[in-house]
């Protein structure tokens, strides 16, 4: 089922994309699926290829707000093997970035053989995939996506106005001078949002070797950190940067920005998924990919800013980024082995953890903080302490102000009474 919104697409001439018109763009039903329609296509795809794909739906709730996320697992041959490398990819974390979920659907089609990527040898691809287990979240923020489909084309937050990519615990809640609550509302507490709760549980149970959070709005290949104007030190950072430079040259035509999110994009982001994956889950290689952006679009023209509006560009984005992911899959073993060798890490130290998965649990704000890593407890404790110190300081200042105000008012009334009694 496709979106019943219209956008007249100008046909391409000689293989070139059309120029942008001045009209505000809306969602083209001939290019983009609805959120529900895309999820249904994914489910049907899994049903046709049970030997390669499995799926499960994880659910979580905070009071009256409910969310569920479909997770698709690709495992060539279907058998468990702890020696396989694990990759976790998340698409559609922000509702307005429709193109990211379209890439996820196309990528799943390639993995199960229904879509052949030009220039890729199927035999070589299958050989590379035999060494991997890949979990794909096609649409992390279905509730927010529905708001976009209802007409709010600029909406990036979830169904109750929280930015899921500001709801993680690393440096949570810090606000820059240009903070915009419409864009970056971090929620009432780290992991207050069901979507973030589900993804946190998934990351701790699966413990991926590679994480990629896929967005749109520009063309960039980011590594940690988002909340700092720097990248990590050590062999892992060197390997990450090397892989990103390789991808930029082969698939981004050397036009993607490469580096840390905080150091490259021009602003710091706090409480992001990628920083959590790297610092807390200890994912060796954690990335944020920005796969498309129309920098000439007006701020009011959100759909055009974050998504291709013509068939040529749409298909080019799908081809380029699916090719990039195939390159990642092919290069994962030797990249990860390079990190392990450089750190002296044993392979067993990176195996999945046996975390109990209560898929339909009902969480409250603070119950969401059932965290696995002791380092995360310390980080959150520091954040809570800073919050209480600020609250205490503000409360004390207000109390002093009201006390002084009452004292001043009392003295003034006393003076007036004295004046009235003396007749002055």
C-alpha cells in the first residue's frame, strides 16, 4: 500500500535528474511506501526466504505510549555460529527521513537474492555473507513516520515528541546554545522512550561488531563522537576512519564528509545512539551515515531537504548506499581482525551476551534504566547528580529571593504604618 499523497515528478532527460522546482515537495506515492506498507513488504520478503531471513517484533511501553520495532535477521544457512561477525543496521530513526527505510528494503532484497546489484558477483557476495549475521531494523520510528504521512513533513521525533537520537545515556540532556526542543527534545530521562529501550536491549544482547545508524539530510560518513569535537584514540579509530575513507572514494564519489559527528557537522549532539554503542556497548566500529541531502532546499521544504523527489536520484541513492553496505559486509572480517589484533582482544570477549528479552514489558521512566554496563551506571549517576545540584541551586536562589522580597515588603509596610501614625 502506497501513500495517497501526490507529487508530480518531472521525467529525466538523457539520464540526468530534473532540476528542483520552487514548489514545496510532498511524498510521491510512486516512489515511497507508507510505513505500514513497507513493513508489510519486509514481512512478505522474509516469508519467501525463511532459509536466510527471520524476523521478530519487539514491543515496549512507557505509561500510555507504546512502540514496536520489527527486527530482521539475515543468517546465511540459518545455523548459529559464534565465529560469525555481527552487524546491526538501523534505518528510519527520524520520521521525515523516508529514503533510509527504502534503502533498508532494497538491501534486504539483495541479501535474499531477489534483487541483483549491478556489478556484484552473486557467488562472491554469498561467500562474504556466509561469515556474517546481520540484523536490520527497517524502520525504528514507525510512530513518528505516521505523523509525517499525516502531513507534518518536518517531524523527526517519535509519536510523543521526543528525539530518539537524543534519548540515549551518553552525555544525555545537555543542551547547546542553539538547542531547539522541536528538533532535539531528549525526553524526561535516558531511555524514557520505548524505541530507545528496545534498541538498547537489542544492542546488549546481540553485541555487534559493526553498528550503523542511517540518516538523511546531508552526505556524510561519521564515526564517534557526536557529543565531542574529536574522534576516539587508538587502533579502532584508525580502522574506522580508513573504512570510511574507502567508502567515500568508492561509493560516495569523494563528496561525503568524513570524521566525527561533533567535529564535522558544526554542532554537538548529546545522547546519541552511536556514542552509546561505542562507549557503553563497546562496539568496535560504530557509524552514523547520512545518505542524502538537498542543501539548496528551503527550511520549509522538509521532504525535499531529506529525500530525493525524482526517480533518477531515488534509484541512484539506493544503488550507491546498498553498494556501500555490500562493501562493508565484504570487508568486515579483516577490519575487525585488525582491531582485535591491535588491542590484543580475544574473540570470545566479543560474543553476544545472554540478556533476558522481555519483548512486551511495560516500562516506566526510571524502570527504563535497567542498564547492563556498570560504567553506564556511573555515567548516569553523574548526570543525575548534576541535575539535582542545578535543581538545588535554582530552588535555593528562589527561596532567598522570596525571603528578601518578604523582608523588604515587611519593612516598607512598617514604615508606612509609622508614617500614618505620626501624621507625616
